[in-house]
């Protein structure tokens, strides 16, 4: 597909600077763009990249210096570029397909307007599903679940019984919501399963990546707050209470009964032990291990995690450790002191 | 559903202290309970929480001091509470559904009494399945597998060919048992696949979480011992010999050909390198990296893991590192010694 | 099944030293072999194990000292043993099954010669599939995908729309290729999804383990180079450019827009932050965290990762930290200097 700059500027309601009859064939990033492509500059920081880009045209924010390329000025270049990208690549929103004959939907299920229930999806007894939901191929929804409007379950997602999802929840392929929490008691030389009888309640506008797991609570729900985004391969254990608008990056794990307030951010491969509370706005660096409650707006890093400033100082000192050790031995020798410790320290 | 304390005490064979005609409507934990709820106290340590709970009644162990609430005394309050919870919330055990017409079961498959084979499950040639197994929607069982009695495979579990499961094994959704081990040889600039021809043998009473992976052995089985419990997103590599009654918490990974004895416990996100042996009763702290064989009953922590006592001392000293460095520079200056190391140390 | 050494030597075109009429019943590793079994010795390093093995016969490389057992000499004992193992255990290559009536294949799909499309697999509109592909039970292939020849998708694998796979790609069960990248912008107190509109392009001879995730690019493809091998539970984020012949061991994660050159090796549970570049031939130790670009052929370890030699020195010094601290206090006391730091250091 190809379009003139005039057509694309109309699509995104932008202002043209340059040749409105210029024809573009593709939409690519600054680095990948070729002659004949349109690209975009998200903000002034990225503007220098436009000088070196081979793109013929660019979608830019207002007030960006002009450099000879044809420009379309818009308030939000990223979202405008996404619209142009979809248009030029012929991407369309999925149309509702109804309930496919090869889906297995229990007769008691209630489904809202314009559903898309794909082949080999299963929906269990007494489940209620909102309007315009997409339940993709092989996705399994248990009994007595409640899904809001505009929910998307990608292929092979599994919701166990009693899971509750708000509106506009997106769950990516092969994720599992509501499996039994990892709860055992040690009795007579065996680990005896503690029944996991509650459920999972997920707020609106939550997105969960692929191959992620959120376990059901033992006797009270595991909860994930509105607007929280969870990446691939993340584990949220039973009884967790994850706050609103959190970011949990890939392969992070949160232990049982732990909780977070709003606007918490965790980098990749973070671990949070069980029964800790993470305060509002706390940011946790990748690979850190959280072992204690944190106050609000903490910046933490390390295993175990310390305030980022302390961790950075310790890390800087660690680099000097071999030299410190040599200096110490030199001083001991200079002073004629013995290398051995005088005695075992108190524990 | 609502019940009198008398009815619930009969259900759990408990002794009533207080108002046997009291009516309760819900079962909630100490913290969540509202007036009209019954809660539970697992042991004396949790007893103070009962003072502050709004619950109207509680299931308690014998000899707990009475505080004015109506109590039901039982030997095992947790399991009694679970029974009451199920009863009040109308939870019932799954009834067998037989073999669903939309399941794909090879004609050579042998299946024991009272099966539940759900829609879109597949069971391959020559597989033998015990009595009372639940093979949930979309679960795939390969050829020539052997499943004991009372096995539960949750939706979209995949067993490759030749997998053997004992009795009462539970595998949660989207887990994969028996995929090829990660074995290659480097030849002529390419990684050439080493055939992974053996299988996985899992003992009785093993539970495996969601999105976990246990790889088949190359030429001898990967084994998991009786009673071992494996959490979500855990990786057990090819040829591993995991002992009995182990606990592997979420996102832990055990490398190829490693082995554990009985009663080993690993916290979350632990890594065990390949070809190591972990002794009986060893406990490994979260996020640790095991790089060497361990004796029995070790307590280990860190990357690489050291005895917990040593790791704790090192961690405590690390906190002091920036100050140690300042002190050292101060001493060097005081003594008129140069800051630079005299020479490169022997490696 | 049983065979004479003569029959097995013919199978692998080997040279017999010893009793060509010897009958063997099983194929097992050096350690597991019993009398009546044939085993193998991969190279001279493993030769001592043959002395202690109970095997009756062995497949060995040329020039290995003879020890009294019947031997079959071949150039590549591992692959010869694999062939004998398959033969004695009756393992056969999967025969093509055609397109199963219970698979859901869109009428527009093009499929090459001798396909195997198993029950409950789904293949979306406009997808093109090469010759001799195996799409196992419950595997879901989106719209507009392109699969080369001899591709194997194990059960419940999910390919989102537009995914491209080369020839001989193998993807193990429950893995997800092409889910949306984890991209949001923070606006007005909410994380707003950035459209993820591009795809994933995977080269030939790539193998991906179980429950692994490779996200689609935002506006340009995520790419994985020819011959790269990816283990279970690995995360490759959006826009990554993974080079050729890489090895990514289990539970490793590579952050968004990061890239690797050829022959990079990552141990288990490695984390690579976003937007870094890893040079050719770099080897990264298990559990390391890569935070900066690396040159070619680097050997790295630690969080954050340092050159292996430096990391080893720092680790060795850390062991001495408690003693260093005691020595330092002893010196301060000896010199009559105060323990407290004189002032806060410049940041």
C-alpha cells in the first residue's frame, strides 16, 4: 500500500511542512527507514537521529527544527506513527467472529454483545463474560468466572474456576491465572497440601504477559489492582495484594501474601520474599531481592536489596576490594602486626 | 449459605465453647473476617490476632485461652477451617465426567475407573491411565505414557511421549513434562542437537505448579521422587535425579544431571548448576547459586552459595565497606604510605 | 528387542573388536549399564569409566585402549550410540499423519508436502507452511505466518500473527512467539500501551525450549539468528536482535532492543538489560546481570557483570572481608586513631 503525505496527514490530523504530494510506501523507525519510508521522532531528544535517517518523511512534534525532510507535525508522534503504520501495513482490528462451533461453551454461560469465542476455547459452567471479549483458540475459562467488557484472552490462556477480571484486561498466551498456591504443611515426614480455596481478582486495564502465573489465594483472594502491567514469565504467589498501576518486568517473582501499593516498579528477575509490603512509588532494580518492608518512594537494588545510593557505594568499594586487601597486608607488615586475627569475634 | 455453630462443629467433630446456636454466614481469615464470619487460629502464636479479629466465632486448637468469642476446638484447626470454608462457599469435589466426545483418545489407550477426560484433551497411542484421573481441557498426553491413579492434569498441560507419573500426581496448567533436554555439541561452527531419547519418571504425591518444565533424559530417565513439590515456572533439566519430599520454590532452576537427596528445600529463583549433588535436608536461600556439591543438612545462601553463617558475616561486612575504605586511606596517609599497590599480585 | 554386536555394527558402520556374536538387550550410559547392555565412550576423557561399567559392550572412538569388553569402533560414538539406542528401544521417527479432521485450518492456508497437523491445532488465515512440518495437538498458528520446511511445533505452542520461521525450527510445548512487547508510556497517572505492530523473524535451525517467550517488535521485527538454541523459560523481549549460533540457557532474560552477535553463550538465569549490545563470542556466567555493551570474546560474571578475572578476585577478597574488618579495627586501635570516619566523602 502507498499513500501521499496529504492522505496520511489527514489520517492523523497533522500539519504538513514540505511536499504534500510525496508518496510513501512504508513506515519504519529512524534507524531502519529507507528512502520512500515515513518515520517518526518522539521528542526533541530523538531529533538528531532524523538527520541521519534515510526516511523521506517524518511525523514530528511541534517546534522541531526542520531539516529538509517533509514533516507531519502532531501532538503525539508515537501514536500517530502507530496509526500510519497500521494503515500502510494493512493491519486491522480483529472483527468479532461470534461463538465458533468448535468452541465448548457450557449452556449456562452468559456472554455479552459481539463476542469472539474461537475454536477449541472452553468456557465452564456459570461463567459470565462481558461485551466484545475475545477468547482465542484453546483458551480455557473455568467455572464461575466473571470477565468484564473488552477482555482479550490470547490462545491457550488458562483461567481456573472463580477468577474475576475487570474491563479491558489482556492476558497473553499460555499464562495461567488461579492455579493453587504453593502451600504445604510438614507433617510426619511429608509435605501435606493446604487447600487453596479462594480465587484471583484482577482489576480493569491490567495486562499480563505470556507464560505468567498468578496463583489463587488460600482463603482470601489474590488481587491485582487496576492498570497494573505484568510482563512475561512473572510469578505472583497466593494471597498477594498487588496495587494499582504497578509495573512488574519479566521473570519477576512476588512471594506469598506480599503486597504493594500503587505505582511500584520492579525491573526484570526481581524477587520479593513472602509477607513483605512494598510502599507506594517504590522502584526496585533488576535482579534485586526484597526481604523487608519498604517505605514509599524507595529506590532499591541488590541481594538483599538496599537503598540504591548505599548499594552503589558498596559496589564501587567492592571493585577496590583486592587493592584494599593488599594495602591492609602492607600496613600490617609495616607495623609489624601479625596477619592472623587475635580471636574469633563474637557472633 | 448459613449454618449454626452446632452444625459446623458436627461437620468437623469439634467441641463447642460458647453459643451453639450462633449463625455464621462466611469463613474468612483472622484479618479479613467480619461480624457473622467464622475464622480460625492455627496455633498459639496466632492467638493474639483473634483478639482483634471481628469474627463472631473461631476454630481453635485445644487449650487456647477463651476470649469471649464462640469457639470450636479441634486438633487441626487449619484443615477443619478448610472443611468449613468449602461447606459455607458451596465448593464441591469435581464429579467424574467420563470421556468427553470432544476429547481425542487413541483407541489403544487403557483408562481406569471413573475417568474425567475433558474437551480437547488428547491421549496418545498405547498410553495407560489409572483410576479416577482428571485430564482437563486441552491437556495433551503423548504416546506410551503411564499415569497412576487419581492423577490430575490441569488444562493445557503437556506430557511428551513415554512420561511416567505415580499416583496422586497433580500438574498445573501450561506445564510441560518431557520436552527434549538442552543438549548440543559444537561441531564445525554449529550447535548440533544430541538426541534426547529417554523419558521422565515422576513418583507418587508429587505436585508441579503452572508453567513449569521438566525435561526428558538423554539416555536415562529424569526422575522426581515421591512427595516432592515443585512451584510455578521451575525448570528441571535433563537427567536430573530429584529426591523425595523436596520443595522447589517458584522460578528455581536445576541444571542438567544434578541430583538431590531427600528433604531438600530451595527458595525462589535458586539456580543449581549442572552435575552437582545436593545432600539430604539441605536448605538453599532464595536467589542463591549452587556451584558445588553440598553435604547433608547444609544451610546455604549467596551467589555463589556459601554456608549461611559465612554469607551473613560477609554481607554484614559489605555494609561497612565504604567506611573501611575511608579508614584504610586514612591509615595510609597517617603512616605516610603510598595509596598505590606496590605490584601486581600473583594470580 | 535384542541384537548381536554384528547387527549393531552394521547399523552404525563400525569395526568390531571382540565377540561379534555377543547378544545385547539394552543401551545405557556408562554409569547405568548392566550386563547384557551396550554403552558408549564419547572420547578418551571418558575412557576410565568404561573400566568400571558393567556393560558387556561399548561403542568407542578409534584408538581407545581395549579392556576386554567387546567394542564397536566408530568415528562419532555419541551419534552411533543414539542410533543403537533408538533401534533397541524401538523408537521410530514420527510418520506424517496428514491434516487431522479435528484440526482447524483456514481455507486460505498453504501447506507443503507430507504434513502432520494434529487434533485441535489451529492455523490462521493466509499462513504458509513448508513441507514435512509437524504441528502438534493444540498448537496455534496465527494469521499470515510463514513456516519453512521441516518445522516442528510441539503441543500448545502459540505463534501470534505474522511470525516467520526458517527451516528445521523446533519449538517446544507451551512456548509463545510473537506476544506483544512490554511497552507503555506513563501519561496522566496511567501506563498507556504502546502498540506492538511488528513481528518475530526466526532463522533456520533454531530450537526453542518449553514455556519460553519471544515478543514481537514494536515497529521493527524481533529477530533470532540461524542456529541459535534457546532453553526453557527464556524471555526474549521486543525488538531484540539475537545473533547466529547463540546459546541461551534456561530462565535467561534479554531486555528490549538488546542485541547479540554470533556465538554468544549465556548461562542459566542471566539477565541482559535493555538496549545493550553483546559482542561476538562473549560468554556470560549463570545468574549474571549485563548492564553495559560488551566487546567481542568477553568472559563475564556477576551482578553487575564484570570480566570473569576481576569478579573472581573480588569474590576471593569478599571471603576475607570479615577478617579484613577485624584487622582494620586492630590497626586503628594500635595507632590510636578513632573508628569513626572523619567526614562524609564526596559523592
